[in-house]
């Protein structure tokens, strides 16, 4: 019996596949040479063909090589949701550098912190953004205006990407427990391994099917945006890039899906559940034959709702931390009785371990350890955190996922939640400690805590004690200067004391739920302009 269990886990980890190292920009360039007129990116009323994407990214690459040389240099990207963001990122890779993407809703302070910590010499942005945010220009890095680069008369040829497997490809900043975000470093070998379409990578087999027109909705600062850009483009497919307006307006999103013939989409289950009850969205979702769903637990009822729309669609539950190159396992959902994330994909191995580092058998819960070519380099300027999270196991690069997991009897992995104080909310990974550390720095706050409240949708609530009455609106404004919108609590409540456990830690279970209906003592806090607009309309 013991041998059978060992064989099941061993078979699940039999994921070896030879993937020749060809940088992602070289893969896109090769396709562009053979199919220059094929649409690469659709956005608004515009489009970029593969030939145009290849040529324009060459312009960016040549402009960058005049300003910086050498691998592992990180270049910031702060652009609107157009195909020119892809142009910038691929131009950065062609120049031998790595890209660090931001969203325009990020506060200047957070963007500047990330750029300076990552020692970025250049920030690529648009003329409009540069003019509206002058504080970003008054820093140690240089501003490069994308319009000035792309409208040059300079004739340039193809810029081959001269990088090695272990050179940096990109950096994504995630929430950090110390009150500061942490930058995750991903190498070219990680990205090349992930985008390859082969029998060991079930997600990519379906994602990169011939004729795919894939919807892209993820924020550029979110690692799913890397999936949406490079999986289709490295496999000759078309990306339909939704604008901010289309993402937040279900009717405009439905029109985009319908008129651009979108047949695949990547999103969180929360987002899907929010639009499935809107008749116009429900109708257009019938044409989607591939749902790439991840970043949160797969909820009960979602599978059946999607299956009723299209009996032939592929419904996929995907799992993977930012540190392990977006997706390292996936399962095609056939029912919702037992939800798993499948087994490891190409050149990846999973082990479930106890606190002593011993491998656990089928059925026993422990921490999921991820090994192989998907595991990234580490964190920007955080050597202690890197040593704690990244290590070597069985001769492979390995990562402590922090996720509680167990093997099933058919060699799949079930995820049971986090071991630490980290949560997933609307697809974003959030360290509650980071929000609490920022709140604690607010004048007159003595102690504070943040927890997730549950209603029709999950939301963050912030609690605090103070030496005087603290205006929640002033606190909200303060937090918005230091945190991205998705980390802003939706409600605040001032308490006489923050409840503690017998060990002196915050007792989050004892914190009262804060209603979003404006009860006395708390305030509804919109996380972005769209929510503020909706609040004001319904007020």
C-alpha cells in the first residue's frame, strides 16, 4: 500500500519535458516574420499586427540601449491599457533588461518606492501621465516618453534578445508583511518554461489553441497580466486588451467580447460570479470555450453555471504563486464535488511537507513546496526573506508556498487556504500586516487591525484605537497615498481596545463585523474612482 501511495506521488511529479531556450521576444519575432499581418493585440478601435508589434518594440529596445546596458537592469513601465504597454515591455526585454509594470491608479509614493528599491534607471510612461504627475519626474530615474520613442524617424532593424536563461525577465511587486511591498524577480528560463505549449502543461494546451482570441483584463501590476500577454503572443494567438472602462462596465465588456469574437478569458472566480447574473453578459459568455480561472478558491456553484452556458467549454482551475511564474498547476474541471488544482505542470514538482520538512503521504495536510523551473530568483533587496522562502530541494530550486495542501488519491493537489496571515481578495494577494503597519503610522492611532468580512462579497475592514476621535475619511485619504486601491479597507471602525488572544496576538475572530451599509462608527470607503462614482450615484 505504501509503495502504491509513493508511486502515485512520483507519477504526478513525472513532469520532465525538454524545452529549448528561446527568449519569448525571439519566439514572437519568428512568428512575426512568417505572419506579419496577423493581429497580435486588439485595443479600443486600434490594433497592432505581429509585424507592427515587432517593429515598434525594436524602437523601444534601441532607445533603451542608448541609456542603459547590461542584463538584470530593471525598467519601470507606467502606461495606460493599450497595446503600447506590450510594445514597451517587449522592447525592454529585447534590450536585455527586465520590466517592472505599474497601474496608473497606484499612488506616486508607492511607484517611486518600487523604482528606487529596484534601482530602475528609467521609467517608460506616456506624455499624458508625465504631465499629470510631475512628482514622478523629480526623482533619480529618467523619464522616457513612449510617444517620442515610437514617433521617431529613426530606422532600426530587429534587436535580437541577447540574454541567458538566468537573466531577469520581469519584476512584480506584491504585498509585503513588513509594511512595504516586495518585488518578485522572475528569470527568462521561468517565463520560457511557462509559455511553452506541450503535453505536460495542460493550461497552455488549451489557452494557446489555434484561433484563440484571448481577453486580457488583469491589472498590469498583477502577474496574471503576464499570462495574458505572453501565452497568446508566444503561440501566435490574438490578445483582446480590455480598457479600464470596459472592465468596469459589464455592458461594454459584453459588447467587446461579442464584437471582437473573444473565445477565451482569464479571470478570478469572483469576477465571473459578479457578471454571470447580468443577462447580456451571460449571453455573450456562451461563446467562450476556455475559462482560465484562478487566484482565488474555486467557489461552489460556479462550475454548474458555466457548464449550462456551453457544454463544450473548457473550465480550468489554475494555481500558482507570483514567485513561481503565475501558473504551476491546473485542473480541467469536470464536476465540483472535489475541487483540486491538478498536478504540477512541465518541469515542476510538488511536495507536501510538515513543519519539520518531512514529506507527507496522500491525504495528510501540510505546506505545499513547489520545485523546478517555475521557481523564480527571489525578492528585490530582501536577502533574509529570499533565504526563508527560496531554497534547494532534491537538487531543484524550491519555494515555500505558505499554502496548506494535501495530495488526493488520484495524484492531484487540494488547497485548503493559507498558513500565514496572507489572504486572497478579488484575485490579489494581500498581507494584512502591510496594511496594519501603514495604518499604525497614522497620527493618534495607538493600535490597529485588519480582517476580511463576509457579505454578498468579501471585503476588508480596518479597526483602530486612538488617543482621540479619528476621522475615517482622513484615514482613508492617508492610506490611499501609500497603498494601492485594492488594499484599502472598505469600512473602518474605531474601538476602545483591539481584542487579543491569550498569547497577546490580535484576535481577529473577536473583531466585530463592520457593515457596509453605513452603520454608526464606520465609513464606506470606495477603492477607486469607479466605486466612488457608483457610491455617489446611489447616495
